[in-house]
């Protein structure tokens, strides 16, 4: 691993778990909120609960003194232990043994809306389980996550879409790091990394170095995952392709004043067209922060830490509207940036996007100061 350049953020943002715990009940984390109040009408989803489990176990991976500056009444380690178990229990219940797949959407009355969820939700859960096997707070929880992972992993081999490949690849690498190279994970890791690289080579051109002909949601996870795969497999050409794609993704999402201008979901960005300006989603800023920090860890190039800081500033007000998306009063994050300003609802995906960005920055800073190790395959995601 390269020498880590320091972050260009001072002071580092504080870890604030209040809104995550407001959204968490005795089932899982609720999907949506009306302003800062949980909206029970939309129930739960595996996608968001997987994100919440990732946040929870990333917190367990940090030294205890990272919590030292929290308010005495804020959620603490005992609260986090309970939440970690609830998130994992929900994911275990979401797994449909007959189909070998996870369900995704659950109503507030705990009834499922489908028997099989999307490839995205399954792969994101693989990602969360890999993190849990590596970082959960005790051996029993790690073993429970491991059991679910072993049952859920085979389905990944048949996935057809590029984003699920990326999510699953990151989770499988975490699993391999935690289990000293389980054969199940090693074979799937190589397959996913090769598929990602082959698709990139088939579609990329000098003016469009990307996997397909449209930029949509969660774009940064594609180069991020390929960086992880390239490092694990020691493939320099794969790493360079991932870095080229990430540089380009940053370039096409840079506004006239240097601010991050996220591609909006009202039209996305098609090859040969123009990127949609709105609605901009926190998930993309989060993905860019994580990917840039991983690039910094792999290359030692301070360009990437500067870009991570710039992308994080989207949350704090350096964006097209000039207003913060993170809410200091609640600990939540607004659901997006539209033409008329922020969407002031503070749902799970957005709040977790902000929290995971903060955790990635703090994890990187600790590693840069020699307080923790990032492991042989750095992944700030």
C-alpha cells in the first residue's frame, strides 16, 4: 500500500448517529421520513438495512475513542450493539431459502411485497455481510453473518448487471479478508473482477471511459469495485482503467465554480447527450468520497484526497444551491437537491450516505496517522 497523503478537511466531521437511530425500530431501519419524522407508510427494505449494517460494523471497526466527543445522551455502544443485531436479523429473515435470494420490500406490518428482490439488493446485502464477517463486534455475530453469506453467495454467479457485480465484489473481498481466503469467495471475486474489466474494455472509449452508455445512480461504485479487484488480483492494467474512469466521472460532475455537480435522476447522462442537473442524490457524493479515498490509499496521490474533500463538501454546502444537505439539528441528511432547493425529507438512504462518508473520512484519517490498518486491499467503502 502507498504512503497515505493527509486529508484536506479540517476539522473532520463528527460521527452523529441520532437520526439513524430515530429511523431504526425493533424490526430494522425505516426507508423514508417526512422531514425528520419516520414515515411508516413505506416500511422497510433490504437495501437500506444492508446500508445500515455496513454503517454499524464500520463503527465497530473504529477505536472506542472515536466516540469520545459524542454527547452523553447520544446513542452509544450498547445502542449500536442492539441495532447491529436487528439489522442482521432482518437480513437473515429477508433471505428466501427456496429461491436462494433476498427479498427487498417489507410493509410496516412485516409482510413482504415480493418473493425475490432485485440483483442490486441481493448484491448490496453480500457487501454488508462481508463487512459484518470482518468487523462485527463479536464472534457469534460474525458467524451468523458468515452462515447467511454462504447461502446467499451462489446466486451472484448468475447476475447480469454491472452494479450488482460491483457491490458483490466489494463484499466478497471483505469476506476473503475476514476468512483468510475462503475458496468460495476467491473464485467469485476473480469472476466478478474479470467481468467488470471486460465490460469496461468493450464499451470504453477515450471520450467515454465507462461501462455502458448511460451514467445513472451509484456510478462511483463501478471504478471503486474495479480498484478493489485490481488490487486483490494484482492487475495493473485493471487499476489504471478504474482510475481513468473515476477521473472522468469527477470531471463530468464538476460545476463551473469547481463544486461537485451530481448527475440528476431526472434524465441521467446518456452518451452523446448532456447530464441532467437535478435531482442530485446523496448516494453519489458518498460513493465518490469512498472511491477517491480508496484511490488515495492505493496510489499515494494527494489529488485523490483533495477530490474526496471536494465531494464531501457537497453535503456541507459547496453545491449548486449553496446550502447544506446535512442537518446539524437532527443528524440526518436531506434526500436530494432539486431545481427548487433541497428535498427536506431525511430518509435512510440519504442519512446513511452522509454517515458512511463521515466514517470513510475518519477511517482514512486514522490510517494516515498510523492508528489503524486498512489491510492489504484498502477499501474505504
